């Protein structure tokens, strides 16, 4: 009995003491942690492929720099080299600065310190042009010396780095700084990478803009699921399905998305926000963030358990405010019905723009063996003037843009290199004045925007670039990202122009011009109710253009005289081809009028383009009415144009092999410019290599001389 009582007493004692033992252990555990000190951590990241791409402005690129590049003090500047801006100010591109370095991928897949020359080449040394090539320079920013703590057992981490790097677009026309990034990962596995942004704001539409943007801490990346390890983690930031509140964010295509809203909102002040979300552009595929690699070695345990790191959450983006015109905030129907009449507002997601600009762009040029034509994308920069475009550099299709040629039957097919020199029925173009044209058209798909037939308003944006090539490449310029705006039946087409200026005295001189947003065309659009789209002929006849001093005067004495919009022609003064875009008394004036523009709301169901005349081409513009005519080009017509022919013919001597090939334009100014297609005059020591409208002067001289000789003949 005594044994049984002793046993029960022992059990009771154990029962009383056992519950207290775990409590004591838990209390002791509260003062311990599995979090470990981290020092010397690295952050390695390429941000996105677009950060290492060529840019749409000719001769410019996107890239990274360690540290903060210098302030050029004005908009429109580019890095002339690693040390200097084009305006002479210190630039200071660096491959390393403090704890920050930029590294480039090698052909073997490893990484090596970046070089200035490597910013414009692929890892194998190849070209990364054009921007839609999907070939990138493949650099990464590497930040060393990160400090903080990590706890692989609970999945938490908090680390920060000291240092700055610069994200450069268009070789410096737009850029911003990123400083002191910080990684936080919570127990639930979600994480963020934050940093302080600072820099300057500008605009590709107005290069004179240059303003300081206030620094702000934003979220660079969000990580829905992070599983940190003993040595770090590699994780891809969220993008697909992320909304940012931007009115032009495209959310109707597979993979649509955005970088964090606070990051994009700050970048709106710098002019680079659309490079960080789907906007319907040809480079959208380059915008998603690349994987980020965090590497560390764990040190001693922390003295106490740290608080869970706060993981900031970007607020839900606000709904875009209505435009000044009172655009509805609700999403209108996505498309009109396939046929008949559209009456209600609707959105478009794959609109098509079709335009041949003018017949002169499908014509032979006056320099022997040269012609005018289009190329999809941006032609490779030859690096100097006096160089013709090679077949290998020409493209019939790039991204959303393609070049089509009219067939003998009146249809269209994808352009070919040989077809640039023949009529639709296969005849050689011959001279620049015979009316035989190649009849090519630029076609851009993928337009996005809204159309309201009731109010006769529309806004449609296209993303893509095409190159206008004159004299087979001795002069070129690009047209990028056209935007159609229709207000109460009045339409305007705007776009960004880029190109090169050179000099007749020095054919090797070849300088890029800063991109400029200009008016491409003005027109009337009486109705938007056709469910497939519309065609309209831009204004030309009666449009005045006042050239700068020394340039060819506008000829206003013949029927149909006119010009393209002034801002467009002003840019061409710098390129050296202004007189191709207004009547200047040249033998080719009849080819200069703007051709009809056709806009289709659905690229798969295009609206009917205007039919051609007997020449097999398109109609001639007739001014502001939006109508077209179909008169032929005269005997042997193989082109689209008709119209008055200026007095005087073109002498054979004007296109003999004795013509000097050289460029004509002083770089960066219109002061003293002598456009390539204007009367020569003055005391020029050499003929320009692009003769254009200047030939009419020679023609008149030959005619006058012939009359004198005739008068002296017995």
C-alpha cells in the first residue's frame, strides 16, 4: 500500500512539474534568434532588356553607368564620349564608382567590367540595331558591400546597399539616378526592393525642357514569393498583370503588365515612364524586369530577434482622370461591328496606318543610279556621309512596320529590294522626271486608342519606326511613333523625326540630329462612322512655307502649289531635304503633294484604300477636302502623280557622271543652310550630290544659252 501511494505521489509530482518545463524553454527561446548578420552582400541586376537596347533616335542607345553622370544643364544633349556631353559639359560615364560597378556579359556567358565601346554591341560584338532586333548589350549593375541580416529558417531578410547608378536612355537625352537600394522580405515570403530616385525631366517632344525632379523613395520591384537560402536568392520581380494607372497602359495583350506604380509615377516626370509598362509599342517585349540575384554569406547570430521587416505595398493606382475633352472613364466597346456604320464610341487595339507620304518618295533621284524609298525600322548608321544603303541594311518589315509595293493588278505585297527600282509592272524607273514610280507604302499595325463617331473625335497611337531614304541613302531621316488625333472632324498626324545632318564640303561629316516631335499631316475627316475606317488626303495645295534665308523660295505661281506642315519641313531644312516637301519650281514639283492616308480600325479587316489612276498608283492630293483624283501621270504613266509641270526641262548634263557626290548641311542649325533640293546660286565651289529642285536653274540656263547660240547662227 505504501508503495502504491509513493508511486502516485511521484506521478503527481511529475504531472505538476512537466507543464512548467516547456514554458521555461519557450521563455528562454524568446531571447534567441535564428537571424544571422550579413555583410558584404551583393546585388546583381540588369533591370530590363530595354535598358540595354538601341534607341529609336538615330545613333543613340540605352545603358547604365556607375555613379551619377554629370548634369548637361540643358535638354537634347547626348554623351559625346564617356567624359563629355555634346555641349561640352562633363559627363562622367563610369564602369565603377565606389561599391557600384557595371559588368557586361561575354561571349562565353561570364561577366567582365563594362567598357564605353561595349555599350553599343552584343556580347559577341555584333550590332544591337534596330531597337526591334531583340539583340541587347547585356549589362548588369553590381552593388557590393550590402549589410543587414537574413534568416533562412523563417524566410525573413533585411539588407541595404550604399551607392548610386544612372539609367540612361537615348544616350543621355533622358536619364535618372537610383540610390541606396534596400531589400525586405517578410515571413510570408513577399518582398520588395526599394530605392531613392532622382534626376532630371525632359521630353522628346520638346528638347528645350530640362528640369530637376525631386528625389523620392519608391518601390523598384516586388517579389510575391521569395525563398531565401544560406547563400542568397535569385528572384524575378512581378510584372504580368500589374496595373499602374497610366492612361496609355495596354492591358489587352498576353503578358501585359508594369513595374511598380510608385516607380512609374515618378518616372512620368522624367519622360521615360512608358519604357516600364506595356503601351502597345514594338518594344513591349523588352520591358519586363530581369531576374535579380542577391548573394551573401551568413555571419554570427544577432543578439536578439529582429522585428519583421516592413514590406511596403504600393497603393492601388488611381483611375486616370478624364481628359480635358471629357473622355469617358468607363471602357467603351472594343470594336465596332464588322460592317455598316459605327455610331457609339469604341476602342481599337490593332489599328492600321497606311501612307505613301508623296510620290517623290517612290521616285528615282537625280544623282545617277540613286532612288528614293522607305525601309522598315531604322537604317544602320553608316558613320559618315556620302554612303548608300546596302541591301543587307534595308528591311521590308520591322516590328509593327512593313513596307508594301503596289502590284500590276492594283493590290499590294511585301516590298523587295529589287522592287524599289521598278514600277508595279516591272519596268525600270528611269529618270526622275518621267513619271514612272515604284509605288511603295508604309504600313503600321498595332495602333491603340479610342474612336467616337458621334463627336467626330479619335486618338490612335502607333509604335514603330520607318526610314525615309533619299538618293539611296545619301540623306535619310526616321519617323517614329505616329499619333492620329481627330477633333470635331479635323485630323492631325504627329510623329517624332530623327536623322542626320552633313555638309557638302565634307562628305565624311555625318552628325545625328536630336529627335523632334512634328506635325506630319493635317486633314479633314468628315465622318468616322464607317466601321472599317477611313481615308483622307492631307492638306498640301495652298499651304504656305517660308524657307530661311538662302533656301529655295516656295513657288506659288503654279496650280497646286503647296507644302507639308511647317514643323515637318523645318526639320528637313536641317536634314537638307526641305525642298522635297514644298513646291520650289523643280521639275519634280508635281510629285510632292501628300498622298492619302488610310486608317483601319482593325488591321485584319482593313478599310479600302483609294484606287489609282491609269498609272497604276495612288491618287493625287487635292487640298483640304479629303477627296482624291485619279488622273494619270501622262504618257507612259507608271506612277501616281499628276499635276502641273514647271517650265523648263532637265538637261542631260545635270545627271552626268561629272556630278560631285557630297553632303550639304551644316550640323545642328538652319543658319546658312542650303537645302539639297534648291537652286544653287552663290559661289559654291562644287555641285551638291543631290540636285533636286536646283536642276531647274541649270535647265533655264541651258535654255537661255541655247537661244543665244541660235540667235547668233546665220
